[in-house]
C-alpha cells in the first residue's frame, strides 16, 4: 500500500457513554434508523485542534454543544470528545452518521449546528478538518457504536490519478493493519473542501476494550473537559 500513499493519519476515540448522553425525549426517531441491509450510511468526521490556552470550561461548552446536536432528527449517531493514540496534532473529534447526503446537508445548515460552531467551536480552535464518505458496508449495525468498544479511524492521502483497482488494494491493506475488528466502514471522501487532501477513510470498531484508552475516572474528566 505504501506505493499508493502520500500520507496517513490515524487515531482512536471512545463513543460517548450513555451516562453522558442528553437525548431529546421528544425526538422523532428517523425511519431510516431501523434499516434494511441494503441501505446507505453516510459517515461524517470532523477533527479539531484546540488552542493550548483554552480553559476547561470553554472546552466543556464546545463538547456539550456538539453532543447536544444528536437530538436533531437527521442524526443517526453523534459523539464528540477527545482522541487518543493519534498520529496527528488534532485533539478532538466529532463522528456522526446519517442515512443520506441530504440529511448530512440539512444537519450542517441547521441553525443549532451553526450556532454551536460559531459560538463554541471557532473561538477555541486553531485548526479543523472534515472527511465524509459513504460506508462500503451494506449492513453497518449497530448504527450507534457501543461505548465499551474503541473506534479506530484512519485517513489516507492517495497519490493522484490512481486507478480504482489500486484504491481498492489500498483500502484492503489499511484494514489489515488493524487487529481483531468487529465492524468496519471504508469509503472515498466526497467532500474535499476541508479534507486537507485526504481522499479515503476507514472507520473500524476494534474489539479491544475501550478501557485500554483511559480508566473510567480519567475518561470522565476528559469528557467534561477537565484534562
């Protein structure tokens, strides 16, 4: 695969524990939440590089604001929190899933999303990037990853002009670099504007327990933005 790559970044995160979720009890559950195996899943990942001088309260406000967006009708899954075991300078992630590109677009233009970004994200971020792809897995279940598992995400920057066969080989090679994996979602980025040249993404749920990332007490502090 190395001959096809110009760059690669990888990182892990733990899906938001249910104890920290704030579901909207009046939320309409999309009919796409219960899906046939042939349906589509849109993956949306945003990475944030938080300014070093950011206070814990401002970081907490950003994470709480982003996680509150899971109440929007278009969202199938959403988690915002710290990243671990990373090969990049980015510090935090938002990972969300949708049943269509249209739902992702509606989410992005929703007033609540715009408000959180303007008021809580932009003021404390040095940099961000976003990658969107259509999952290659026709039966990505469950849509909401259990918090007991770690999610490992890799972005690949492939050489320009690669034929489709070489792209497929790069994806297969990327998947082999992980250990035991229970769920995988791999695809080609369709939103290049903020992707910094990364053209493919692999989202794999590792069977290795997420407890390996942090002890529960330290993880709780990170979720709350306390260090």
